[in-house]
């Protein structure tokens, strides 16, 4: 389905063709499609690191201690994103019925309690936020993810829970679809 801006371009193109035909003027056809493109290539590691930093900034603002970064939890978060992409679901429970705790058990992460935030968006589309639409960049994607989680009561509670001690963030992009997961552990 064509977007509004494509229809406007095609409509203007049709007017030029008809006017040129009526005037007996030859027309050279050049078709260009207008597509919003991200400002830069997606760098999953950069977004992961920035989400980690922004979450810790939010925690400090709320008088909660900053979280330690766990490579193990980050790897588990990326694996969950890959699973969501491969099996086409977004959620805490996978199609096999495994949830955040089952994914952490046996991983060596040493957690007595586990929390998780997930999100999904598209890399090639502008982000919608309270500040209006904006083109994608790694920084803007990280900010958007944290803003969305902070705006959701359950996700916010996870992010700011003073009992968490460590976290891991995973960002996975497959065919312009972005899956983000943040694991929390105490």
C-alpha cells in the first residue's frame, strides 16, 4: 500500500506527464521513491550500552543504586530477542511456556529473583514519542526504549526496583525489526 507522501509524488508526476503530452513536449521519466531512512546504521552494542546508562541515570534520579552490568544477563537478553524474532512473538513467555526465570536458571547468572522488560519497534520507521516523531539514530532508539519503559507502570517498576543489583541489555535487529530485552537480577 502506498503511503500518503508517495501518492502525492505520483499525483504530481501524473500532472507533469499529462501537461507535457498536451503541450507536445517530450518528458524524461525519473522515478525516485521518498523513504525515511535512519540517520545511521543500527549498532546493537551501542544501543545496549546507552540503554544501560540511561536506566542507571533514571535509577539514580529516583534514589535507587546504579546496577552492575552482567555480560551473562546481556547474552540471555540478546538470546531472548533472537528467539522473539525467529518465532515471531513479543513477550516474556516464549511459545514453549518458558519465562524470564527459566531463561536465567542454569545460566550462571546467580540470581535469586529475576525481572525482564521487552520492547519491539522497527529501525526503518520514525519513532513516535511525546516529543513527536523523530528519525532513528542509535541514541534516539536507546532514549525511546527507556522512555517507553518508564511510561509503562510495570516496566517502570522493574527499572526502578531498588532490590535489583545487576542487569543485562540485549538489542537484536532482524529485517529492520528491533527487539529489545532488559534482564534484572538480585
